C-alpha cells in the first residue's frame, strides 16, 4: 500500500494506491495543523509520495505527520524533463509547477495520446500534451474564486456575498460580477482550447480537475471529463507505481 498526497494551495488531497488501484481519502484544508483523520486509521504504508505546491512550511508539516504516524520519510516529487513517457518543452522545467507536470502526465496516459489538461483551483492552469507525449506548455490565470475576490476586494463599490451566476445580461451587481467572472473564466479555457486545436489540427480530449472543476464542466462547451484524482494519478505514474 502506497499513500499518495497532493498538497495544493487550498486543500491536501490523498489516496491509497493498492495493486495499481487508487482510492481517494477525505481531503483536508491546507491550513489544517492536524494530520487527516483517515491517515490516523491506516496501517503503515510502504511509501508516502507527495506532490506539493503549498510551500516549505506545508511540506515540513507533511514530513512531520508522516514521521510521527509511521516513522517514514515522505518522498516529494520534482519535475523532470522526461518521465512516464512524457517530455516537457518547458524552457526551465524546474519552474514548471509539479502539479501541472503530474496532471499532464496523467492526462496523456488517460487519453493514450494528445490531451488538454485543466486544473481549476486557486489558479486556473491549462496544459497541452501532443500525440508523441511532448508537453508543449500552457497557461496560468486566476481561478474563479480568486478573480471574484480580487475584483470585490479592490473595488470599493462592488461587493459579492455569494457567487450567483444568472442570466447572460445581469440586472443586479451580484449577478453581474458572478456572470462576468464566470464568462471570463470559461472564455479563457475555450480560447486556449481553440488555439490548440487549430495549431495541432485536431480536437483534444480535455481532462478537468481541481476544486472549481464543476464550474468548468457547467460553463464550457468542450469535450470535458472530470478526473478528481488527476494529480495523484500522475504522481503514481511518475513514480512507476502504476502504468
């Protein structure tokens, strides 16, 4: 049994990998200072593999949890130019977020070829892998909640107590902010997909993960498939735990 961990800016997700099968555990907020309750009930895993973009303090906390619970050293993934059949063209692979890299690996394997990978969390990232397994790069933009927060926090006359998208043409400020941010969010995804389909000469399967995946699924007219454990799948593939 191997414990897979995906520490993002908002949540720490984890899963058990047993005989190549991945079973998700209940996520916890990244701000948590206690190990997930599900971890405390586990038998000692053989290994603990971690993907983290949450910073050094969170990484140290996860190392401490793993050491305290099972006397193990957690292994943290880092980006490599070549892994699990995928090669990245990123100018400086060390500057590519490990979550983007792992999600792209998983998307490529799920598609069996070219894929568009969308991670809609605190940030919205879109990554493209071609048929030969070359990660071509992608885009980074604010996530939907971050977009709304930035607009309302820095504009005195605008306020939004809840995200309430409504009709295309809004007749109140809350709906106008909600609809505008949603359309900007979805429009960025669809624009990137259109450019990629044009450049590659083919439509690509799209895999969506992250806390705002539901909004992407509802808002975008694309061939989308939600995969909540996409980064964890990539983590297992990069480590050679699954094929």
